[in-house]
């Protein structure tokens, strides 16, 4: 199937990017970062709305980005000679379903069935105090995203009932999304006795036929070696970390909590197809708030995180507030 071919191609690209960094003599600070993020509402005991997301990404070693990314960082993003430049590539899939997955008829007041399969290309510039990231996501929304196949095969393996209404999903459409975001290292920080506390603001804007929105967020952290990263990764687009970390000790940890607000102008999985008629849609809400909290642990060249996420209603008559979990694993290669 098309989506399996896309995933295979993406994995080969990731492997090709990572291969030169496998030599043992390369210090951790000069290695690229491979990350896997898995999000699912099963962690909260539900199966509705945003029900599953997965993202696999590779971020280059610092200042080892390919020439086009370095040119873009310098001439478009305004990178200075002392800034650190990263380039990223990744693949991901997000799956959305209504509350009632047993119904075979259309459910006009519930979240439409939808899938989004995409590749992501990014360039990041780290000044030490701010991190700017420009990203392009391109892919497919609709049956060709493979969401129906993935969900029902996973349910079959788990012995769960298959979703019955995928015949009424968002129609096939090429999707794209441009995102620019900035994270500030610390609006406020305090360190004593090996522990630190910081507060990090973030802002982002996305535009495209998949999602058009603006985002403002704030993250509070307490723990060890907070300058190692900008927070753990998440499935885009949401308030997330940078996709890399810099191990300074064999072991470190921190707790975090964040809030963000989004002003949403268009969301294809709620508003329906942008360039095609006849797909399902619901009455989207323009303002959405999200809160998350979790734990990050780093051991050697590996970092893991678990996050609990809650999100206000994204459309009218949604019913219950969204709640799901996110697990990430990142490794310096």
C-alpha cells in the first residue's frame, strides 16, 4: 500500500542520515538524535477524537546540517556565526475517530474519521537563549493515509472491536503545513544544590490546508540539567521540545508542566476537505487550550519521557474533554 511504501522510504532516509554518526569515538554532544513518539488515548481509557499518533524523527548533529539547511538558516532565519544549526527529517501518522466507532452510518455531531500521514522537514537555529524552528509537513489526508488499516489491524491484534465507520472518513487530499516556532530558554530560572527551576515561553504559527493556527505556550520545569534540552518531543503540531538533548551527566531528570492556547483558523480533520467537496465536517471551535505534565529521565545517551495531556473541546457538542498520554524515547546515535 502507498502509506507502507512511504514509511519504508522514510525509514531508509533516516537510516542513511544516521549511519555516519554510529562511530564510538564521536562524543554525545556531536551526535544526531533519533526520536520515537507514541501518543494514544488508551492511556486514559478512551477511544475517541484524536485517538493515536506516532512520529519517528532524526535531527542532525549540531552544525552538521546539509548545505541547503545551513543556507536557509543563514539567509532566511537570520542565523549568526555563533548559532548552532540543526536539520531534521521525520515521518508520522495521526488517527481521528468519533466516540461511537460501532455505528456504520455517518455521525454528523461527532469527530469525523480521518488520517494524516506525512513527512516533516525542519531547520532549527539555537542561539543558546532562543530556539527557532521552521518546518514543512507534506503528506496525505484520507483513505490513502492508511489510518483505517492501521487502527483496525492494531485492534485485531489486541482483540478489540474494529471501527465500523471508516467509509465516511475525510476524503483523499494532498496536505501541507508550514510552521515557524520560537522557544525561549528561560523567562525565569533558579539553581541550587544540583537542582534547577525554569519557565520557558513558546510561540508558533502554522499555515496550510491541513492546519492554520497560532499558538502561545508556557512550560515550567524542575529537576537536574535543565539546559540539556528544550523539553521532550511530541507529535506535531503542539507545544513540544526541540527534538534533541545534550547529555552532560550520565543521569538526569526533571518534572514539567505546560499550558498553551491555540487560535485555530482551519483544521482539515474538523472543517472537512479544503479542495474537495462531500467530506464530513463538524462545527469547529476557534480557541483551544491544552495542558500537559510529565517526567523526563536521561540515562547516558538515551532520554525517555511520559506525558499526560488534556485538551479543551475542539468542536461544538464534542461531549467529554480530550485526555491522552504520550511516550517518547530519544537516543544519541
